[in-house]
């Protein structure tokens, strides 16, 4: 294993053990902040030591022993002994008698608590990244383009609610599971989307998509009978497979239809296909399965050709009927435009409520694309609106080259 | 864990309560709701309150008592009543809250009860 590979493996092991321990303690105390305090120093030392010494045989026992030693003098003073330090003490004693594998993996409970409807939606994804993966508020803030201290405040507020509002740490009942699972999966997908949008953001962006894939796998392994976690993982893998083809060698934006197919990562495509077909065996509609199926249609299309319009239109119709997000409605308009003609697409875009569309770049990009096709005189104004909402410089250059040229 | 469910009702609803046909129907819905919580053994206590025009608000300012005709704040919704429940967690409290008549036409605020203060 290379030096970098060993480092990554050590870091992954540290994060996995950290998340497992934090969720075990939190499930007992409900106090995320106190559990973090109890484990923070031990986790920092693991991130420092393990890349050099190798991952210990029992990483969790290493962390708990270190956490206990760090807190040692505090634990003896009853007045400062927090619930979490007490839990560390109890776990330390229990681990002497039991294997770590005898402890339940409470990370799924923690994920459900983080994505509880009573938690601010903007805090759910950051909360998962911090509690289950041990990312700092700084790193999460960087990924979400929010100053570290503001992200820190948002996280503190959410943790206070986790402790005090009575939010349960458990896997929801069968009747609640589909809705609550969608919240968990949406928060994971939000992390993926944020990382995906940072296409030129280097490590921070790529790191976040990897964290999202990790969380997606975790939920899938813990709920093996549920189709939607497979659908989400499939969707994310299809996108991830195209990562090397999103930019040309000169860094220019390359649209999906023109991406060289040999740059796609076959291994990920194969896994995505297998997951989607496995998920479909349950025979239950799911937003993420449908979105993965849409990606599957795109991935089966040869470079330079249009993706099967009737398949796309059918999938987007289904999505628009069941989960009418603004993204789904735009996709539906584009699919029906290629199936019929551009004016049909423009009519469908007109039906999208303007408050959802006004500042959403993909809406204006779709409108621009269809207006140009329909030779609509509003195209130059649409180009200006679209450019004003496009933050990615490579995408701006692409739009200018495609639409600003005299026709 | 104890939670208080605070039933906020729109002012426009007072007319409905006084309506000879609607009023009794609404009271019946509340009776059924409270009855189901008593039967489930989750109810610690609770009251419905007379409408806001019966409210008197008192403040002590500079050692002087100020008494005001009306509720402590003017709002589009008013406090119609409350119940305190003893249930496992917030999810159980939400499930009870969503069944209340107030959830249909007003809103229900859920607050954990401070347990050290009440014993």
C-alpha cells in the first residue's frame, strides 16, 4: 500500500470508529456536544498517529482508552463529570468484557435523528457530516460556502435541539420509515450535490462526494431490504462515474452528450446498474430509483446522440407526478421537448411557478436552450439572465460559445 | 418525557365556535380528542381556555401594577388551550399533536417540560 493509501485507510478507519463510538454514546445520553468533547482529543490523536503506526487491532478500544485517559482527571472530579465522560467510562469497562462487534451499530439511529423533521433542513446534512464522520465545522462550512463560525453556530443550535427537544434516537417504525428515510437520503444527496457542484474545487469537493458515497453505503448496508438506499447509491455512482469526463484537458465544460464514453469509470457504472436492478425487485416507486433510472438512460446513449426521449419523458412524468421538485419539472420539459418539439417544452416550463424558477440557473439554461431551438426572439435576454446565475466559469464559457455566437 | 402541546387557534375561528351548528361539532371533536388521550393514559393535565377577549394582562412596572384589558400580545392566532402529555419522545408527541382539531385549522406548538423545575 502506498504512503497516501495507508494515510487514507487510517483516516477512514478513524472516522468509522469515531462515528460508531459517538453514536453509541449519543444513543445513551442524547448529548452530541458532550460526546464530541469526550472523543475529540482521542480522535485528533488517532488521525495523527494511525497513518504512521497503522490502524490498531481494535480501533474503538484505542479511542475509548485514549478518551478516558485524556478526561482522566476530570472524571475523578464528580462536579465536572459530564454524562458523556461517564458513558466513556462505562464503555471502557464494557469493552474489557465484550468485543466491539457485540455493540449495536447506532450510526443509523444517529442519522435518523440528524434528519428528523424537527431539525432545520439546512442543518441536517452538516450535522450528519460532523457526527457520523467527524468533519470540523470549518471543513463543512468550506464545502457549503458558509463561514466556519456561522456553520459552527448552526451545528451548536441543532445539537442543542437533539439534546433537549425530545428527538428520538431510533430507527422509525415501518409506517414512518419511507418518509423519514427520504429525509436521511435527501440529506446525503445534498452532500453529494454540493461536492459535485465544486467541480473545480479540488479536494474539498471530491472529498464531500466521497463522504456522501460512504454514508449512502452505510444506510444501504443497515437497511438491506429497503430499495431507496440502493437507488440513491446507484444515482450517485452513475454521476461519479462521469467525473473524469466533465472537463476537457484544457478545463473546458463538456456536456454529458459529448463526453468521451471511454473516460467514464466502467466499474462504477456496473455497480450502479446492479444496484438499480436490485432495488427495482421491491416493486416500489422511489424518487432516487427513478432519478437513477434517468441517469441509466443517459449512460446507455452513445456520444453525440440524444438520450432515448420517450424513456426519459416517461420517467420524468412519473417523477413530476410523485415528487414534483423544480429539477424534475425542468427535466420533464426538456424530455418532452425532444420527444415533440421545443414549444411543448417551453409550455411546460411556463407551468413551473415563477417563485421556484426565478433564481434557479438550470431553469433559465433550459429556457435558453429551448428558445434558441424554437427561434424565439427572447433568446438574447435569456442568455444574460442565465449567465448572471451561472457561477461556474467553465459553464459560463460554454454557454457563451454556444449561444452568443451570431446565428 | 413530558411535553406540553399548545393549541394556537386563528382569531377568525371564534365565530365558528359561537355558531349554533358548527360550535357543538367542534366541541365534540375536542371531547373525542381529549378522551382518546385519556384512554391511552398519556395525559398528565390540560385545559381549554375562554376566548382572548376575556383575558386580563398584568405587569409590574416601577413597582406599580399595570392591568390591561386583553391578551399579552395581539396576534392572528390565540392560545386556545393546552395539554401536558407523558410520552416516549417527540415523535409520539407529534403523533398526538397532529390528531388535534387545532392542527386542522390552527397550529400546535410542542414544548418539552422542564423536569427539574416540576420535580
